[in-house]
């Protein structure tokens, strides 16, 4: 919960920045013999409705990837654009 990520926006094929808004629900996958998360609930950046509220959206976990903060910067910052280590 509260981790930055990239997720495919519903009904598109594009990844967008988002924040995991609810703790994931783990279930036991007997076939894999491991715990799994089937979907995550996220809030996408710049996804406000007319009233200014950002909706929670369900995304299959296979379409969500973690986002290291060091890959992003504010345009006003003077940054060296090299791959983070």
C-alpha cells in the first residue's frame, strides 16, 4: 500500500504512473504452491473526475510493475539523465 508503480490503465495498452491505494489480498495458489495477488487496487496519476476525486481502479497484478523513484524527477530540477544504479 502507498507504493508507486506503473500499471496498465483499464481498457488501454499503456502503462501510467499510479499508487497502490489498498493493501493487496494474498491467496494461496495450490498449483504454484505459493501465495499470489491476482489484482491490485491503484489510483492513477492525473485521473481526477469532474469533482476532482481520483477513483480507485482494479488492475490485474500481471499489469503492475514497481516504480523506483529515482527514475523520475521534476522538470525544474537539474538532473543528469543516466540510468540509476
